[in-house]
């Protein structure tokens, strides 16, 4: 292996033009590919395709369309039924309906009312008002008719009557397309114009709006984070090395890494998501430590003998093999996400893992080659390694390691004990808009709608009757749906349901002359009287159940809306309601058992929908990401075992990286930071990066102890004072580099930035204090044996 690194160093320095040309060609190609980068407009696909819950939801969408296709505009006003205001509201509806991607717009004026037409034995639907109002009398008629339709209370108008919703349905083809983004922008412009003219505040929400706005923020933040990462790391490098050339050389490396990250995303056919958008700034933060170790080693070697070429050769040989191991552990920290089965995380894991190693290769080539063309370092640059506050700190650390190891162990035990207690307080919960700050307009508008209408997140029950046409030929199905809706009504989180029963209630109210007290599901005898009117419920232009029965009349749905009440509560609701649904739709009273799936005596009724899938996804992610963290730990331990061939050394090298994770978990418990996909990411990423410091320290210690025949004390002293400088610089870069994510408008990204920063800072402390303390506790003979 030593010959390999020796020959590689000679090859790079001898054929530097060829290597440089390859890097330039790669950069040009990746820049071209990066120009084709696209932001994903779709919801993250987290559940694997093989998951039955995912398959159920996909089947549901194929039959009934996307359930999260409605955007709402809410307004609180007492002027809605004043002629002038009502006319302006109607005009806004008309303008929005004219937007290309919009399928329909429903408001208080055009909601359907059912009218019985005895001459043709049909029930017909007509809007409350068919044209733009021209008199106050017409508006008063709309209000009077609305008051006789109890269903719409709490649905299109709140119970108090002062908050109204406009419901905008997007075309199914546009919901996952760029045209949705364009449409939302046009709606926002019209809303702003209306607000300015009427001096009112409108509240925009609904899944199409939330998705579009969050995607736009991702795109904006990608540019902000990139700029901050480059600016911050450049300033840190300039402060550390006090040399513009070193900063520029390092900057070139990370710029190549950035375009490569974006290029790889395009090469794999991926689009940028809320998580993969973090990769380019992560490349900056993770790529700079490579430059720091290479530059510091070069300066250190040049200070010894003053031979630039020899210094560069030794740098490639020594640091090259150290960095490949450290970058490999970092790559594993990201790469384990590729085994989660989740498309969302697989893409992130693949791109990040590949890019970490690609950045390493670019660093190993570019930095020595570029320094080979630059003038040798000055004595001022090389003397910087042996002076300053950092050196004083490292000398203090060396004293603690040599003479106060008992105190180190006692402090660590105390910290770990407190962290374990804090870890026991961690909660697991996630929200659909969990990533947004409480003062974010998207969050505030959602809470406004939830306050007045309970919620807008889709919660569906998909019903399979097992036989084509059975939906309309089975009166008992209506009774079962009614029973189920009563069960749901016991839970305050749900809005009124919309289903076949709703349509039947409208028809019966119309049949009985429009009296609101008859907005009920009639008995079987009464239903039979309506047999001649059945076409109104299931076919023709006046189909009242459109969107709730599939074309074969085998499947139907019951639609609820739910508040964004968190994944814990949503899963509780699912676990409580699904058994009740099974009992209602699939219970055999004679055998006191449930019918087997497919038995035509029963029905298959299952909970699904956008909010349900989100809860399931969060649950799935937690299990898989915890598993991924353990996979990362095991894989990195295997690398340590191959490097040192001793289980004791694996234990010694793993603890300094595990303890910071415990501290982070403890902080999450104490500061009430929930466990969710964005925060679970922290552990495997941080462990992979933390292990870098362990490898830096141990490989240098091994070289000092075995190759230079020093005592354990001398080897540790030399390692702390020499490698410690680079580790200190690296820790500062990583800490500040990850801390820039706190500038995000997403809470999850903020938490990731804070917690990873703290974890990596603690990892540096453990690697510089605890690790050498462990090594000093061993005698030299045992240490040599382990190494």
C-alpha cells in the first residue's frame, strides 16, 4: 500500500498538466449538467414502492385523482353579503378560474343546491347565483339560500358566519407540474391586488399552495446557503492561513465540488428536494477540511527541509491515505441512506456519498498541483504552525492528557449520564408544515384556516365493494358509511365528511321541499321512493357523487379534512378508527369474526390520504433512519477493525465519536427538539464526520509511535501539537459551516445546523482529549500490539 501512495504522489507531480486537464474537463462537463438542475414540484416519495400503504394510496389516486389538489383562500369579514364587496369577490373568482391550471373555483355564491324536477324525475344542481350579482336583493337571496344549507356551515363558511373560504381545485395534470407553480404565482398576484383594493387580509393555504411556497423557499435558500458557506469558509481560511493564495486554492476545490454535486443530481435523473438541496453547501463545509489537512501538512514538511517538491510528495503520501479513510467514513455516514428503501433518502444518500469521495479526489489532485506552480511558503507561513493561541490550547490539552486523566474520565461519565437522562425525554413527532417557523406566513395562514374550519389536510377512507356496480345497488353501504361518519364526528380534529351519504342527504332535503331539517340520510323505505331519481346520484351531467364513485361503481370514498395535528396524534387516530371501520364494514355477526378480505358479504374499507401518508412516512423514516445510524456505526467500526486489527482499538476509536451523539440526543430531549426525519439525519451524518477526527489522530499517532520509534507519551504529544492544529481548524470550519443552516426558514434545517455543529465540536474535544487519554492509559507495549 505504501508503494501505491508513493507512486501516486510521483504520478500526480510528474503528470500534473494531464491531471489538471482531467479535473478541468470534469468541471466543464459538470457545470454543463448543473445548468439543467430542476427543483422537484412533487411531494417527497418516502415510503418504498413495495409498501402496501403506498400501493393503497397510489391506487386511490388513480381512481379518484390527487386528494391534495385544493387550495383555499380565507377571508374574515362582515361585508361579504354587501353588494359591492360580493361583486368584487365574484370578480376575483372569475379571474382565478380563468387561470390555465385551475379546474374549478367554489365560493359562497356558486355552491350547488339541489332542486327536484318532477317532470323528468330528476334532481338537478344549480348554483346559488348563476351570474354576477347586480342588486342587493340578489345577494340577500344568496344568503337566504345558504342559510338553508346546513352542510356548508363549517365547510365554506364558519359557524359564526364571518369567515369565508374560496376553494380552488387544480387540474390533476397540473398538480405535480410546473404549471401549478405558475398558477399559484398568478393567484397570489390577484390576491394582493384584491387586498390593496379592499383593504382586507386574505389567507392562502391548502396543499398546492403549501407545496409551491415551500419549494420556492428551498430554491431561495439553496442560493443563500451556498453563498454563506463559500463566504464563511473563505473568511475562516483567510484568518487561519493569512494567505490569499491558500484561500483561493481551497475555494477552487469547493467550487468544483459544488458544480459536481449539482451535475451528479442531473446525471442520475434526480431533482432538487428539500433535503438534496443541502448537498452543495454541505460539500463546501466537508470539502474545506481536506484542504486544511493537505495545506498544513505541506507547510509542516516544507518547514522541516525547505524542499517544495519533496514536501508535496510527502503530503500526498501521508495525508492522501489518511484522508481517504476519513472521507470514506463521511461517505458512509451519507451513503447508508441509500439503503432505506425511500426514494427521497436514496437520492440524497447516493449523491452525497459519491460527491464526498469525488471532492476528496479533486482535493488530492488540485491542491498539490496548484501549489507546485506557486512560490514556496514563506517562513512567516510555516512559523504560524508553532505559535498563537491554538498552540497554547493544545499544550494545555497535552498536560491534561498526561496528568489529569482521572478528571477527564469523571467529567465524561458525568456528561454522558446527564445526556442519557436527557435522551429519555426525546419525543417523536412531526407536522406537515413542521419545518416552518411560527411567524412564517404559510404557517400563520394554515392556523387561521384550522381555527375556523378545523383543517384542510386530506384524510380519506377508501371503500372497495368487491363488485362492479355494487356501490349503488347496496342500500346497506349508505347505512354503514353513516355509522362510520358518526364515529369520526366524535373526534374534534375532523371536518364534516363528503361522501355518497352527503349527496343522498342533499337529495332527500330537496325531495322534502328544501327544509333544512330533512338534510339527513333517509331510511331504506324512503330511499326506495327515490329509486327513479338514482341517476342524479351516479350519472349524467348532474351527477352529485362525481369524484366519489369510480367508473365501475365498485369503489367509493369518504373524504374528511383534518388539522395538522402531528404524526403522533394522526397515528393514534388511525389506530383507533381503523378497527372501528373494520367492525362497521366487515363484521360477521353470526361468527363474531371479520369477513376475510375479498368476501363479498363484507367490504374493504381502509384509511388513506395525504395526511395519513405523511404520518406513515414519518413513522417509516424514524425506524429506517435509526437503523441507518446503526449501519453507519457498524460499517465504520469495520473500517477501524481493518485498519487496526483489534477489537480494543475499535472500541477506543469508536467511543470519541459515539459520546457526541449521546450529548446531542440529550440536548434534543432537554430542549424539546422532536425526533423526525430532519433531526434523525443528524446522527449518521455526524458520526461519519466525527470519525474523521479519530482517523486523523490515530493514523498520525501510529506513524509517530511505530515509524519514528517514539514513546507513547512522546507520540501523543507530537500528535496533539501537530495534528491538533488541523483538527482545530477543521472543527471551526465544520461548526460555523453547519451553523449557517440556522439561517433557514425551516425548523428542521435549523435544528440540523445547530445540532450537527454542537456534535462536531464535541467530537473534536473528545478526539483531542478523550482519545489520547485512552491511549495513555494503555502501556506502550500493549498500544504497539493493538496498532
